[in-house]
C-alpha cells in the first residue's frame, strides 16, 4: 500500500471515531463465543429449616395467652365434673355413669372425654387451626413469611403440624387432669368395663393412652378442616366460626333419625368412638373405622387447602 493510501485510511479513521482499524480489533480466535462454564451450584439445602420453622411456630402458639387460657379451661372441666360426681356419689339411687366413676378413678377420664369431645375441645382446636393462615393474612404478615425461603407448601405443612400438636396437647391435658382428679377423689383399683368384665389398673391406664391417641387423631382431622377454611379468608373468626358451624350442623343431622345413613360419614360422630376401649376385647373395628374417617377428612381438607393456597394471589 502506498504512502498516500495509508494517509487516506488514517484520515477516514480520524473523521469517523466510531470505526476501529482492523489491526486493532480482536483476533478471530478471541472473537469466538466463550464456551459455557459449569452450571452454578444449586442453593444449599437446609435440612433443619423446616424443623426450625415448626419450632418457632410451636413456641409462638404455646406462649400466646389465649391458647394457654383455653388449655386451662379444658383442664378445669374434669375437676368440676369430678367434684360434682363426688358430691352426688353418696346418693345410693344414683347409678350408671356416676356409679362407674365412684367405683374407679380411671373412669373419670372417659367421662370427661364424653363431655368435652363434642364441643369444647373442637372449639379450642378450631381457634388455633382457623387462625393459622387467616390470622397471618389479616395481620399483614403472610407476604413476609412467603418472602422468606419457606415456600407455600412448607408453610402450610408447618401450620397444620402446629395445630395437630396443639390438638394432642388439649387431649393430653384433659386426660391428665381427669386422671389426677379421679385418683384424688375416687378409689383406684381394677376397672369394670362397659361389657361387665374387669381389667387391672395397669391395663386401664393403657386403654386411656389408646383413647388419647384416638381422640387426638379426631382433633387432627378437625384441624385440617379448619385449616382448609382458613386459606379462603383473611378473617380468622370466619374460619373458626365456619368450623364450629360444621360441627354443630353435623350434630343436628345425627339427631334426625331419617338421616341416620349419613352418620358414619359425619366427622363428629366418630369422636365418641373412643369408648371402644371400654369393651372386652377392645372393639378395634370401631377404632379403625374412625381412624379411616379421620384420614379421609385430613386428606381431602389438606388437598383443598394446598390446591387453593399454592395458586392464591397473596395481597396481604
């Protein structure tokens, strides 16, 4: 290339500053797209995050004054029932339940369950479960919980397990209060069952444990129903009231003889099946039938709750 041509090229380059001489550009090898590197490592899994979240939820639940007051109330009822039965136990004309409790202290536990399992215990469980999601939405904290790496499914599972633990705590408190009250007010010894046979006190305690497990499972099923209603509203009292209306309606339906065919499918009708432990031998068929009903309610209710909550637009 002549000197004149070189000067002309340099002049054009100076006139167009955006152009770069070919000699100053990257080489063809450097212009090749870079080979993709290894994919970024997946985010570290936190195996204990779920349990920490559950522990935090349980701590909040059992430190809340409202929930502690409800536990105290259900603990007082067996004491009141026991004192009342002790006062009237001296009347020889009394029989049936009063005679059974007066004859053995352990029977007070089953009597207390009969009083509480149809109304007061469901109310306490409904308050905690119904407030689980709706309470967070109403307080404006649900979005912050979901902004954390909790996930909707995990949060729903934590809220449900928290309600289940509280339901079992309510059941255990009733049983323990009734057992202690019965041992103080009434004699201890062999237990006469509803079938007329007699079992030892140790076996009677074992049957109390079985009834606690069964009644707790019933409260877990009710908690699932309350949780399902809780994801549909931002007002906790709506979910709580809806659950209790369902319980009361089921009780009304049970009282109508023409609708007796519905009774096996109504959740509250299975709550009192714990009395199967008072048969000799234990009526395992009734217990298993009740547990299957509880399982069906839990599966259906949690499926509805997850299907709605997983796609719900959280605005509060």
